[in-house]
C-alpha cells in the first residue's frame, strides 16, 4: 500500500495530468512510497472515493483546477467522513488564490499554493516523520528554480503514450499581462535547461511518442530555444509526428519562419490567442498585440507553411459589444486559421480582470468555471446567444466537416449559379427567408424547420459572423441543442437552412456538401445528396493526423 497517493480529476480521460507527474518526479526517496491515481470529471465521486480508499494512503494530494473544483469538493466531503485521519493536501491553480472564500479549503489539512514541485515533497517528509513540528495549513510554495527540478517524462506510462495527450514544457511563466489569464501572474519566464529537456524528448520519441503537446505559454518567446526545439522535431520527421505549441501571434521572425516552412503540412499546430481585435478592449485588459504583424504572420503561415492554426477569441470582455466581437470574428475569418475557438470569458480566481467589475457591470456565474453572464455592453440574452454561436461554430466550422459548403453561407453572389440568380430575382443575400428550392427527393421532411430566421442582426448580415449567428439562431429556434447531433442530421440541417430557408442555389450548395461529406474518405452518401455527387473519386483524408486537423488538411490540399 502506498503512503502517498497523488490524484486529480482530469478534464477527460485523454488528458494526462502533467502537474501530478511533476510532483511525483520530485518526491526523492519518497517516490517509491507514492502512487498516482488519475480520474476524470465524468466519473462519479463515490466511485473515485472507493478506489482512493482501497489504496489506503496516509497522505492524499489532490490537484484542483477550475474544471474539477465541483466534483473534488464532493469527493472530499465523502473522504473526510470515511477517513478522518487521512492527511489531505490540496494544490493547483484553483486553490492557489482566493482560498479564504472556498469551502473546499475547510475540508483539507494543508493547501500548497503555486508551483509545488518541491514544496509537496518537503510537506510529505514532515508529515511522515513523527519528529517535525506540525506544518502550517497554508503553505506558499517558493517559485522553484526549474533547473533544479527532476523531469517527469519517464512517469508517462506506455498507455499514456499510446492513448492520451502527453504534455511537455520547456518553460514556465509568461511575460504578458492579459488580465483574464492566470499566467499573467506567473512572471518571470523560466526556461528549463534545454539539453536535458531534449534528452527527455528523445526518450519519449524512442518509446514511440509522436504527438507532443507543449504547455509553454509563449513558445516563440526565446528565439534560440524555439529554433532548437523546432530543429529537434525537424530532424525526426515522420508521417505520424504532430507537435502543438502555444504562440504569441505577432512574433515570427525570419529565423523561425525558415524552420517552420520545412515542416510537412499538418505536423505543426499553433494555438494562437487573439482574444479580441478591439483596440479599446485590448488596452482595458492590458493585452498588447501588433495587429499588422499578426496579420502578416497569419498570411505567411497560411501561404508558406503547413501549420494548422487554431486561433482563440473571447466573448464578453469588458466593453466588448456584439458588433465589435462580430467585426473581430470576421477579421479573423479573413486571416484563414483552420479553427477559431470562441471561448466565453471566465473570471478565474486570482486574475486582475475583477478591477473592471463595477464600471463594466461584469456579472459572473458564481460556480466554476465562472463564466460571464452579463456585462454593461452584452446582456444575458446576447451572451446566451453567443454561447450557442460558439457551440454551433465548433460543430459546423471547427470540425472541418463543412469546409467547402459552410463558407457559402457568407459568400458573395458569385458563388450562386448565374442562371439561378436570374430566374429567382427574389433571392437575397444570406439570411433572407426565401424558400426557393424543394427538398431533394429522399430527404425526410420530418420535423418541419422552415420558419424564418431571426433578423436582429441586419447590420452583420453578409459577414461570416452575421451568417453563422443567423444560422445558430435558427438552429436554436428549431430546438437543436449544441451537442450530440448525429452527422447525417448535421448535413440535413445545413441543407435546410442554406437552401430552403436562405435561398442559396441548390446546384452550388449540393455538390459542395456532397464533396464535404466524402472528403474524410466516406464512401456512402445520404440518398438525398446522391444527385449532387458528381463523378469524382472519393477524397481521402490523410489517416496519420488527428481527425479534425486532417479534415482541414484534406480541404487545403484540394485547393
Ligand atoms: C493542459 C491544460 C488543460 C487541459 C486539461 C488537462 C487535464 N489534466 O485535464 C484542457 C486542454 C482540457 C484544458 C481545458 C481548460 N483549461 Co486548461 N490548461 C492546461 C494548461 C495548458 C497546462 C496544465 C499543465 O500541465 N501545466 C504545467 C504544470 C506543471 O502546472 P500545473 O498543472 O499548474 O501544476 C503545478 C501546480 O498547479 C501545482 N499542483 C498541481 N497539482 C497539484 C496537486 C497537489 C497535491 C499540489 C500540492 C500541487 C499541485 O504544482 C504543479 C507543479 O508545479 C494550463 C496552462 C499552463 N501552462 O499551466 C491551462 C490551465 C490549467 N487551464 C485553465 C483553464 C481556465 C481552462 C479552461 C476553463 C479554458 C477554457 N476552455 O475556457 C478549460 C476547462 C476545461 C473544462 N472541461 O471545463 C487555467 C486554470 C485556471 C484554474 N483556476 O484552474 C490554466 C492555468 C490556464 C490559464 N493560464 O489561465 N486545460
Ligand atoms: S493570454 Fe497568453 S500572452 Fe496573455 S498572459 Fe495568458 S498566456 Fe500570457
């Protein structure tokens, strides 16, 4: 039986906890007396408690994050009652700030705030030795010298390497000060010594790992380090290799471009935070970015590299309006990232964004993940609408399932067959409720979804944002929920909205939709789409990459 159990509830099974492995790696001689037991938030606290109690540890260390704060509180309630003698130690970003307001703290024996790689080991030593005086309940971990830390990579097991997202880090901290982000508090930036780090990457590679996910906040900060890491992977190219980095968007000097350009399409993924394009909002939340350089870098990446670009925008920042967010979304669409993640602002514990609460009437949900509910410039209804927009955009835009057909929703009239425009002078731009084309034979009429879309956004009609918002409003009006929509139904819904309701030409839309359906290598086709199938061979996605990325890649390689 282990004396120490390190545990957490990950966001999903596929996410391995990197933080726990860091603590384990630095336990020194106590490591042989410790064990990691990981769970995910879809498991029931009662079942988790059963597994933890079976292990019968003396000390239980639990990693608390915004995604697991609720179930972890429930878990602790159970454990406290059944094992009052168990020493419970909490740590992680969620309990590192504003602990005095959290009921979970009352159930713990000790809380270590900040980076606890070394502090957890010291606490365990004290708790397991009878001689030491009782350590305090609240322990602020001194910022560790990362050069002195033992690296955790050999703690990834074979099943992690095969089935889970494996996180790695070459640096900690961020020099920027975006007020919504916890990393803005983690200054200064500290680099792990590069040689031992690359040795560890080599060992992971030797063990078969081909998908590396870097958690560094700003990978492209230190040019020399970024270059060496990129060169490391360039020297180990293989069809399965996939490397994810988080980048700042306005820094991509020639020395980095030269290496990036050498990677085959789909090998690199860059997650690029844009968050907002509104100058005033940016200044208000202390975020600095150069828009011209950002646009130039995006254009270069799309034209000269095969990098999969995943860009982030935030809804609900103080002072952001529906219109300013829409303009930002359209601007980003023009920069052509393969994915745009639309996230709702969260008021993370410890972040300075709260200084705007009074002036911008920021109201947040009191429960994790503390999403914004209403602001002076976006009321509850608007935010609810944008939350749906984000979900539907993810299903229909980011999924890569509709790369050819979806843009027709906001495309110009040039995409409509000229003969059709002439024969239907009533046809208006996207959003007009003109049902002009009958259902293709075989498409079940099922629940009739031919109501008019809402038209609150005349000002945004014609833009990608306006088009997707109108589509999202319509889906909502049909009672469609933003999850669990079977793929054939997605195709059917998109057809109905585009052709029946919005009046897009069926002869243009049908073939595009059929090609989208077949792009990932599907050989079948819904019967109602068969008339539009054409004779071209089925388009196959490259099988080696994660599904989403490969669908986008399939589309890019055809254009
Ligand atoms: C990987 C990751 C994820 C993964 C999940 C990983 C998992 N295990 O399940 C995914 C991609 C799903 C994810 C999602 C989200 N994430 Co995230 N994510 C990260 C990321 C990039 C890396 C975490 C990591 O490994 N860090 C490196 C390790 C070394 O640091 P660490 O985990 O903090 O661990 C140290 C300390 O916290 C402490 N510690 C940790 N565990 C324990 C346990 C004990 C007992 C002790 C004593 C100490 C301790 O010691 C560790 C070593 O120093 C961080 C940013 C970052 N770079 O840290 C954000 C971060 C953790 N995420 C964050 C957020 C806000 C989110 C989202 C809400 C974002 C969103 N979509 O809006 C979602 C929520 C998902 C959901 N379902 O609700 C915040 C967390 C805020 C909070 N209070 O928890 C972070 C810090 C980003 C930020 N800068 O704001 N995320
Ligand atoms: S949003 Fe990105 S750049 Fe800004 S503080 Fe957070 S990690 Fe750093």
